């Protein structure tokens, strides 16, 4: 038990997911039950109003229900609550609730209960004001010296003070020089209002000055007549704080110490009523709230001050008297008096933790029990330690975001695909290119282990596949009952799908009313999209898969296709897709190799996938445990990039059609308006061929719409083909390097981040961002680059790129690094420690993207087998030498550009070097003219930019040249005019970062 800890007297947790701020807490006798019977009123931003009457809880089972008097859900968010005399014909206290667009005044009354359930409390609306402006905060008091009741003043978000006297609106005034609203408080001693403006100064306005100032409505509405006699509003006095204020307070418990307290972000100020400072306290923490209260010493004031380190500090003027630990960071603090205890500290957190506590300690009657002196069984302790360590390892290994499901599900969903095609096809397209389109039946059985009501079954399948019915409403099921639904799947397009798997989703409600979702997956047969055919002898694309087992008869692997095949030896098998492409599988008689070849690169994906899966099943049935399959390379990157370029060109065309369609639509509406004006005119005027122009524009709009629709269909087909090519590339990469299933999943998520294209976000930019992240993190060359990428915050907004050159380079570089032994893992990001010198760069925009290039002069070595498809130019020795001299900040901005420039021929680098040197000479000659220096000296200095000069004038000249070059480079990068393939030597000679693409 700590002495410096706030003692919990009563506490409550207010709702879930609600938010609170400093104006949401109020303490007062809101039900007028008598002095010393304060109630705690809490309002949330979610519109929930609660009233509590705390008392000490004798049981430790939680908060007693009797403590909560009232809980009402209001329609609007609650910004602030106050208790005061807000009704003119009554001396009772009422509750004022401030909403963003409404001010409501309620009366809280209680009715004594006749039974053990307790009293009943009601909230009745007395009056309300609808606000024309969004409110920020409010204050109340006896404005103008009127006694007996309180008036209200509301500050809006645009700087208007609105005054209300009970149920009537008085007037409104705009604060001068307003930008953002600050805290507002009323000083009854001087009848003035205090606020902190955006100029970070405390301003005081007298109520009398506000009343005679210019009317707010006349300033806002130019149609109203300008009122004369109004004065310009000026503050009576100001005090410069130099920081933004969190809260203001004017305590009125003692007239001897007339003080104004201002809580700043780093300081606490105390001023007199005339604006003169009494004292100031510099705080060593970030405060969150404060409350002045009466002190036992004359001339001083005590303060309760909460901060973000969960501490409640008690100050007497500037002297710290006590410190108590709270379980949370308070956003509001009040002092209340209850019948059982006086002077209770009431605090509220931002997430709804309400605490009534007191300072000090309670006597402890706990005595330490005697420990039995017995010898420890070390074997038992060791066994228990191992058991606990095993539990910890399993828990850390299987950490999931979603909670684990129960051992027994309420529903069991099983899907069974028919082994044969339907006798009568259910396909919408009866034939494609003269080949009949088959369909296959899928039966889904749903078995219930409890009573299930209102369950729905949804079938999801990849385009261009389709089903006869994709949604089913299941009948209510009892315990042990089952329901079977059936549907047929078929091909509904003139191109093969990227995936033959489908998803079944069942949504239902448990017996307790909890909504739940179950998912199951099924795989469609390959015979649904292709038929056997004679093998093709000459093809464009070929892929070879190696195994470590003896050659297998293909007729045993594909029995449904070999029955109709002409090859009786089982060494070759051909698949004719319904869309037109033919894929041939050849098995070597002597070696353990299998070749897949076709004229379409994307169509080989389904056959290669099926071949690899059937090999695994075949050898697992034979009991072969060491079966391995591999791909020797080279990677078909150039073939894959053809699919990428085709998809990108269709996306560009879609954007162009959209722009043209928008222009023609604007033109069409403009002609319509012109014609409508002519037709409405009382005096007929000639149409001037506007009707002809309208018909022509309409024809153009319809033609563009048809072309755009055709392009959209082609784009959907291209994206499916791109997915097939990407799946094939991922499979070949995993076979090439022997990747684990986890690494293959990471690679697939990187290259296929989207299931479908949208105009706002496409595959190219999403894949580029994912690949770049891998190159900066787990595939980074040095730990420094990896740590810097982890410290980087934010990034560019994804959008349609200008071309695919950058994406191709990143994919090529990723394949190269995986080929060199790069490890795909997401755990390295969590385990890597960020160096101290890098942590300072974590601000947004503080770190440039890390380049995909070897660090510290390390060269990129290309494997010989991949040299045909992955071509790299070696960087020159001068580049290696200069890289060590360039600072880390400069290299972070330019190293990505160097990686791209290093791949270009040396001739282009020399050419750009000459162009950049010419620009240097021109700029230096201009400066020489402005400074009236000899032209010869300027030329000498521009030629010797890279060498160090002992003269101070030459150093200054060199710095000016660099500054101008940096400014021009930044302008060119903003206009997107910088060449993507800039020279390495020129940048290293300048030692200045040029703008990269990252």
C-alpha cells in the first residue's frame, strides 16, 4: 500500500467505446435534495447522460446499481454540462446540456419509491434553444450584476458569443481577430468574460462593452441595414501567455484572494482581476486538467492538477504539497461533498473511467503469514517450469488477431463436387469456339448441432466462372438436423479463370443471438474449363519442372484426360481450353523432367498448378516422403511483363475514355441549356444548328460509352490473365528457391494485393508499394536500411503511374535478391531494433524511401541462369569510391535514383554529365554577372566544383551553385520533368541529392 496513491472510494466504468472531455463532468445538487448531497453528472460525446449519487460500497463485487440515478440517451453529442439557476421563475437548480447545435435545460426530480427498488428519477425538458452556429463551449453567471438567476453564454466555433437569459436569446457578438475558439469563463467580480485567443494571449471583455458593441447579425448579413451607434469591440486588457491555454478558472470562494488561474501547456499562471500577474509556475510535465479550491491559509489558493503521467498533484500557490497516483490520466477533476464523506475528489478519464477518491491512506491490518519450512522438490519445480515454457511458446507461436473458435461449432458445412460433368449442361453459353461448355454439380451439406434460425448461404466464385444460384435462404434447423443445397458451376466467359476454387459462406445467429459466420472452400475440376486434344509440336512458351523420383505415366496422373488422348505411351498430354489456347505436358523418358508448353503464357498456370498438386498426391499415396520438385530457371520475367504491360495499357485507355466521356457530357449539358433558353424565349430565335450539334454530341457520348464498356470488359479479362501469370510466377519462384508455405504466402500477398481492380486503386501501384516494402525491409541489403525503413512514417498517395518501368525494375530486383538467398519474413520487422540515430527521423516526411540497391559499394551479382531475363550494369569504381564520402542524409534521397541509373548504358551517363555541366556553367556565369566579377574567374570556379578550394569566396560560390541546382531540381521534380534514368557520376560529383521517385 502506497501512501502517495489516490484511495478508491467509489468508481464506475461508463459504457464501452464512449469518449469524454473536460466539459463532460459536473458536480452539484442537481435534484435539489439539500446541501451536502452532491450528484455527479456525466455526459459523453455519444449523447449518453448519466447522473450518479456515489456512496461507499460495502461489497467488492462491483458498483452497486443504486448509485446510478439516471441514464438517458440523447439524440446529439454532449459537449458540456453545467448545474445552475437557469429558470427565471424558480430558485431551484437545473441542468444545462450543450449540444453542437442545441442548448437544452432540464429539471431532475426524484420520486420516493414505496418498495425496495428505490427512488425513481425523471429528466424533464424545461426549454431549449436551437443554435444557428456550431457551439464549442459555454459559461454561466449573473451577467450584468443581476442576482437570483444565472444567464448563459455560448461560444461558437466561428468566434461568436451568444447570450441567453433563461428562455430568451439576448444578443450575439463576434470576437475581434478570431481564428480558433479557446476556453471561456465568466468573472463575477468584474462582470467580464475571459478567453484565450489564437494570438496566445488572455483577453478580458466587460459585459457592458459587449452589450453596446456592434450587432453580430449586421456584420454577417449584408442585406440588413447597417446599425449605427454600435462600438467596435475591443478587450479591456490583454496578457500575453505565449502558449495555448488548456483551461481557465475564476474561483469565487474567497473575496480576499481575487485571482484568475490559467493552465497552459507548460506553465500555470495566476493573475489579478486587472490583468497583472501574481505568480507563474513552470511545469515539468504535460498537464491535462486543474481545479482551484479553498485553502485553509489566508491569501493562498490550493489547486488540484492532473497530468498525463496519471498523477494528481496538490499545489498551494506554487508549492507542491501532495502527489497521488491515479489509475488513469484525468481529463476533468471536481471536488464534491457527499453525506458519507466531504471533499471527495471526482475525476474522469477520456474513455469513461469515473473515480471518486480521497488522499491519504487506510490502516492496514494485514499480517504476513508464517511460511512453512520445507525443502523444495527441484524435479517437480523443473517439470513445472518446462510445462509453463511450453505453454508460453505455443501461445507466442499461435498469436492470432481473431479469437479462437470453440471446439464444437454450431454448424458443420461440407461441400462435395461431383466427379463427373452434368449430363445436361446448365451453362448460359452452350458452346465456345465450337466446343460444348460443361457444368458440374456442387452439393453443400449444412448440419446443425443446436437450434439455428435465419441462416443464409452465399456462394462466391472467381470470374469468368458462374453458378446457377449464388444465394440460399436456409430453413430453421433443430439439433442434429441437416440441409442439403445444390448448384451447378460453369464457365461464362471466353477466357480461362485464374482460380478454380470457390468459397461458401454461411451466416447465422447463435441461440444467444450472437451473429456468426462459417466458411468452407471447394475446388472445381480442371475438366470444367478444358478438354483433351492432340499435343502441339511448336509453341512459344515453355516451362520445365524437375523431380527427384522416376518418371510417372501421365495417364495415371490425369486419368480423366488420358482416356480420350491419342498418346498411348503416357509421355504427352494436351489440354485444349475452351477459350482457344492449348497447353501440352511432356514427360521425359530418360530424365525426371516434365515440360509444360503453350502459346499463351497465362493459360499454363492452371495446368502447372494441377500437375504439381497431383504429383504430391500421387507420391504421398505411394509413401514417398522425400519427394521434391524444383524449377531450374530462368524465370520468365519478360513473358510475365507482357501481361503487366497489356493490363496497364487497358487501364490507361479506361482513364482516357472516362476523361473524354466527361468532356462530352459537359458539352452535351451546355448545349441542352442553350436550347432550353432558346425554347423558353418569348421571341423565337434561330437555333443556329444547335440541334445538329446536340445530335452529334449525343452520338459521340453513346459511341464513347460503348467503347468504354468494351474496354472495361477487356480490362476484366486482362486482370484475370494477369492474376494467372502472377500465380504462375509465384509458383515458379517457390519451386526455384524452395520457399516454405509461409514465405510463398508472403510473396503471393505481395504480388497479388488486390482481388479486383478499381478506378481509384489498381494492381500496378498496390504491387509496387508492396514490393518496395519488401525491398526496404526483409530483402534489404543492410540492417541500417532496414531500420531506417521501419522509422519512416507515411508515404506517397497511391495513384496510376505514368508507366510500368519502375514496377518492372522492382519485381526484377526482388527476384534477384530472392535468388541470392533473401529471406521473406514479416517477423524481422518486429524483432529489429531501431538505432537511436534513426529514431529522430521518425517524423512524417523526415525519411526518404530506401533505395533498392546494394549498400556500401556492394555490387549486385546476377545469377548466370537468370542472366537472360535479369540484366544489370555494374556500377563504376568511381561510384563505389564516392558513395563512401556522401553523407547518409544525402544518400537516402538519391540512392534509389542511383539504382535505376546504374542499369543504363554508360553513354547515356556521359551524355547527361555533359548536359549537367553545361547547366552549371550557365548558372555560374549568371551569378558572375550579377556580382560584377570577371567571367574568367566564374568559368574556372564552375569547372572546379568537385575539388575543394582554399579560398573562402570560391566556397561561397560553390554553395550558391549547389543551392540553385537543388532549387531547380526540386522544381523539375514537381513538374515531373526529371529523367528517371539520371547519371550516377554526375550526382556523385555534385554530392547533392536529386529528387527520386520514391
